[in-house]
């Protein structure tokens, strides 16, 4: 079961599962329809999504800094060209 282990609740109101990777504990009601092949730890999924978002945000910030640097370079080149053109006249 994708990193989840049954630890209790087989005779109670909920099935209790624990994550083998991080030790998260989840309770699932018997009336919930489950597909065992897609069942995984909700907290691990959430932290993985947050990690992916953080990586995407850092990549975006790096790209923004690069584009700002490149824009400044182009502005400096244009300014230099204008100054040289003005000096030639």
C-alpha cells in the first residue's frame, strides 16, 4: 500500500494507517471508498507539493533577477550608444 501500514482500528470506527516514510498517522472511515493502488500519505503529498512550489518559486525569482540584469545591460548599452552618437555630432 504505497508506504502506508495498518496499525489499528480494524474493530473500531476508523482504520488507522501510519506512513512508513515519516510516521504520519491517518484515520480513514469504513464508509470511504478506497483504491489501494492510489492510497498514499496525505501529509507527505502536501509537503512534496510545497517543496515543488518552493523550487518553482526560486526558479522564477532567479529568472526575474536574470531578466532585470539583462535589461540593465541593454539600457547601459543604449545609453552608451546615445552618448557616443551625441559626441560625434
